[in-house]
């Protein structure tokens, strides 16, 4: 009986992990996000910085200030799609990671966004020798925007303790089919 009672927390944790991993894997940006069909208003920066999650008025799981910053810099829809996907994944590191399994689910989404950005820049005609440095620069900028407060940096660092190895399926990295976007 004691052993059965001791296993209850393990089963609950496993169920919570499975649910969180499935949730991370199920979330994606949409073509509407990429086209700006529901762009949010400019958020109040004080309110935005006061919480871990910030403001997401349009409820697309991308912090509004980051979404607007991407729209201000990425005029190419394919590049914008990839950058939004990366920002979306980066936000998951703050909201969805609580053990190694959830960290892997986040890391796969982050890696998909990184690789999608490389594909988008290739389609935008960026030369191969310049592409990697541009991907790294943009993902670093999005990361800096995501981790713009001490609270956000602290939570991110705490969640990185769950880091472990994983394998990425490179056959499907972009949430939105880049071929369906205008440029």
C-alpha cells in the first residue's frame, strides 16, 4: 500500500509532462499571424515588463512587443513567419518548461524556428555565406527581446538546468508552408 501511495506523485508528474509536451508540440503560428491579420496595439512597456509573460493582447502566444518588433524589421513574409515561429518557441521556454521532457519539446520547437529562418532567408535570396550569420544575429535579437527583464532571464536560466540531448526531425521545420507566402 505504501509503495502504491509513493507512486501517485510520479504518475501525476508523468501525466502533467505528457500533457505539457503534447501542448508544446501542438502549438504553431498561423498564416494569419504572419500576415498581421490581428496585430496587437503597442503595449504599455511598464505593464509589459511587470510580469513574466508580458502582454499578449491578441492571444497568439507571442508577446506583443516582440511581435511588433518583428513586423517592423521583417518585410519579407517568409522571414517574418520564421522569426515569429522562433519568438513563439522562445516564449515557451518561460511558460512551459519544468523538467527535461518539456525542455526537449521546447528545444525542438526552438531548433525548428532556427532552421526555418535559414530556409526563409535562402528563399529570400540571401547568399549562403551570409545566411548563417543573419540567422544567428536575428535569433540573438529575438532572444534578447524575450529575456529583457531580470525575472525573464532568471526563469530562463532556471529552466535551462533541464537541458538534455535530443534529435530533431529536419523534415518539417516551418509551421507555415513558406511556399504559400507572397515573398
